[in-house]
């Protein structure tokens, strides 16, 4: 088993949000926030694809994507954006990704 942890954006060493993205997060309407979350899901699919390529992950091993606490939001954004990524990438990742975990203490 290999565990690869990826920090959310805005954490030290990560890509900061653009001014427009920050504005959407703070004061955007529901549709704009949904679109942003969907786009973050697409970006994360690209990260997963790059990890597969760089780390030479075998298809038969499977990938489980987990999010802890606020990171669970990104897991949900990944799930919700599957239909908008390129069909070739979608088919590839569907062969690799075998599960999702929302991890945290919820009330």
C-alpha cells in the first residue's frame, strides 16, 4: 500500500486561489460556488492522473481517494465532476479509482 497525501490549495507550498476564486468563495452565489467546486474536482483528477504517471501506479492495484475534515469537500467535488472531464481521462481513472472515503468526525 502506498499513501500519498496532497494538501488543499492555500496551504504552505500549494497553489494559492486566484483573486476571482477567493471572491467566489467569500461572496459568490450558489451556482458560482458549485462551478468552482466542480473545477477543483477536475483539477484533482489531473493531480491523480499525474500521480499515476509519475509513480507508475499499476491499474490492478486500485486507488482510493480519501478526504479528512474539510478535505472531504474536495472528495465530493471529485465525485460530482466525473461527468465533465475528458472522456479518455474519465475512462482511464474509472479503471484506477476503486473507492472514496470521507473521513472525519461529523455531528
